């Protein structure tokens, strides 16, 4: 199954327009810095927490550089969820100068 992928500029545009971003990294990575408003659902928990993903609108999936998020998005698409991978992940988000939130809460 092919997983749609967008770059950081498009991810930032969609995030600003209100599209949900979900982070699938591990908690220690998430605490160091994440996309504002993005809740954490670690890749290892995606299958058991699939009901926490939006089913009506698209959802953007992010990890550190794009590998784990691509796997999560592939699984989610198989469940009928319009999941889109963010190429480059959080590292590219930070390198592009977009804001991040630290700590274990999504922030805003």
C-alpha cells in the first residue's frame, strides 16, 4: 500500500489550518520537543489505540525523520484512516524553524 507523504512546508501549512498531527515517537523523544498540539501515540501503541485517531478528516503522522510515521500511516490507512506521513519528521520541522513544545503535554 502506498502511503501519501508531504514535506515540512506543506505539513506546517496544514497544521496551521487545523489538521491534526500525531507524534508516534517514544515518550523520551517527545518530551525533548514536538509539534505544538500534537498528542503522543508511540508506534508500539498505534494498533491498540487506533480508536484515538480521527476517522473523518486526514491526520498527519510524524516521528523523528519519517520511517516510523510511514509505518504507522500505512497501518492506519489499512484501517480506513486518511493518514499522511510527514517526510523528514520532527528533525526537519525543527530545522525549518517551526516552533516546538517541550514536556509531556501536547501544548498549543
